């Protein structure tokens, strides 16, 4: 029994560039994918959590929102984004400054 030959693949979009032309290298494709991933400002998925804040902290978040809007022209910012940015920055400070971070100073028990 004779095997049938596969049909030849035709890519008309490559004809004008030459028969063996590679449009983009794998490095170029990888770089583009990485750039697209980094350019996504809004996370794909958020997890809902609940924290209890003191009334002063709630007022502080509102003050931050108001100051960003009025003094710096930041139009669209919500309470969730402010809290999220503050937590991420607190982690950066803790990792960078260790014992000198404001979190360690705030929550350290006993004499320094």
C-alpha cells in the first residue's frame, strides 16, 4: 500500500519577502510577549479580602484620594488602589530597610 504525500503548505504572505524568510526571530517574539505582559496596568485577577481599619485610617485614605485628585490631577484612583499601593510599598520598605523600616518601628514590642 502506497503512502499518499502530504499537500504542500503555501504561505502567500511570505512570497513578497522571499521563500525562506523568517518574519521574526524567537527572541523578538519573546521580547514582545514580555513587553505586553509588563504593559498590563490592571491585574488580571483580584482576590477579595476584608480588613478592619481604624476610623483615622479610613479618613487618611480619603485624604490621600482628595489630595491626589486636587493637588496632583490624578483623576481616577479608588480606595482599593490606594490601599494596595501602600501595602506593596510597605513590603518594599521592609525588605530594603529591615529593622529601620517604619513597620518594624511601628510594631516592635519592648525596648528598642
